[in-house]
């Protein structure tokens, strides 16, 4: 089979039944695809269906039609080169649940104003760089020690630790490239074992934030450039790369990767990037690559 369709549900609430898988297989067949047998990667959680004579986009649409409202993600791709050697991940609302700048702003007493700008920027309503400068300017004079307090409250996205542990165990290079701040990416990198991190630097003086970001600001173009540079440095074909993110500033990076995953993404990203994960946790990125249950390195990090 030339292509593979992977059906995935949230491992915390396994709901992928044999009946649902058969409905998808019947829908693909009915629309003219040649299909293979169901191949369970993890019983009740993830299943592959090989297919030919059908495009990945049509296969995903057929699967969603068959699944109706079932909380199951459907991602189709070439059956070749599924196992990626490079992962580049966004941080806020992707590897961690939180938006770090919003959390810092809340502690500083300007949370509502900054959160609204964040929302508009991540939905593509504002330019990312200008929006970042505007938000950070509202933090002028804030005690830099609030960053430590903010970090203590951050929560990892479910599946994040297992994703990074498994990919690294199997020889992949993992990078955290964020429009957030190095204070947080450095700590998340160390906590999860990422190979590399890159983000913006908040300027501070005498223990206070100055309201400025040290230039150059990590822009959407820089995210794209980082992906390409890391692939080139490793001698990797672009098809062997994976990227994941949720916001408008991730779109260029996601579009350039061998497979870009819009993870619980904003509407603009969902409308642009075909491969979407809305229901599963981050272990979905492992099943998308064809990892089986016994290959996954479970991590107890939280």
C-alpha cells in the first residue's frame, strides 16, 4: 500500500473500537480506495489502515465522515519514511498546557490585557513580532523573580514526556523552538530531555524586567529557518522531519516539515495545516510515525 491512515484516540479514554475501524475501512472502500487489513499499533488507542488509489486528504475526509462525532483523530500520509529523525516543537499550548507570557502577566497584574493580545496574535489577527513587543512592554518594572514563580505553575501537556523520551531513545533529534522565552524553554528542555532549545530573551536590569525583548525576536520565519538548518546540519531529507505547534506563528514551520501537526490548534492553523490532532495527547505523534505499544518509552514526568 502506498499510503497509511492512522486512527488515534486519547489514551486516557480509549475509545477506538473494532467497529469504528471497520466503519472507516468500509467508507474508504465505498469511495474507491484499495485498502489493507487493520493493523493495531495499540489496542483501543491507535490503528493503521493501509490504502492506495486515494489521496491522503480524501482518506482523512472519508474517515471523519465514517467516525462522525467520535473523538478519534485521523491522519493520512505516505507509508514510506514515517519514522522521523528530527522533531521541532513549539512550547506554549503544545509541549506545555500554558501560555507562559499570559501566566507571567497574570502574576504581574496585567493578565487580561496581555491575554487578549496573545489570543489575537495566535489566531493570526496581529503580527507576531509587533504583538510580542506590545505585550512585553506592559511588563516594564515587574520583578524578574516572578518568572520563577510562573515556571513552578506550568503543566506539561499530557504525553509530552513520553513523546520526547521515545523519539530520543530511537535516535531522533528533538528541538524546542518557541516564540516564548529562554527562561522557560531552558527549564522545559532540561526537564524533558530535549536536545536543543531556542526562544526570545526577556531583558532585565537590577532584578526588574525592562519591558523589552532582546533583539532579534524569534519570528515565524526563524522557526522555519531553524527547522531547515537543523535538517541540513544532520544531512536529513525534509521528509524525515516532524514539526508540531498550535499558533499562527507555527504555520510556516509546520508546512515545511515532512509532516507538520496542528496540535489542538487555533482556527487559522487548522484551516491551513492538513494533519490535525484534536482528541489525543502528544503520544499521537508517535503513532503517526508507526510506533507500536512495545516501542514506546513511558515517562512518569508531569
